[in-house]
C-alpha cells in the first residue's frame, strides 16, 4: 500500500501592468497615482517571482518523491 504525501500546489498570479495614459496632459494630472501603480507593480512582481520560485521547488520535490515511489512500485513486481 502506498501513502502518497501531497503538498498542495500554489497558484501564482501575475500582476497587471500599470496603465499610463497616452495623453501627456492626462499622465501629468495623474502622475502621483501612476507612480503608486508602478511602485505597487514592482512589489507585486517580486512577490510573484517568489511564488514561482516556491512552486518550482515544490514541484521538483514532488517529482522526486513520485519518482522514488514509482521505483519502489516497480520493485514490488520483481
């Protein structure tokens, strides 16, 4: 009997790109808001990259465990 340990996969969501109006006057009027959007994006993209790194590490560990389980399973047939 096999007891498969399972770690749940993490879902990583990429942040949306900041919007910059094409009209220079509008961009100037909303410069503070646009600046905050860019700063938020930079923080969010860093969190996104960390999430991807964590998920990649989790998936490699799971693949290693599954491979070992498969090896034990194949060994039972001998």
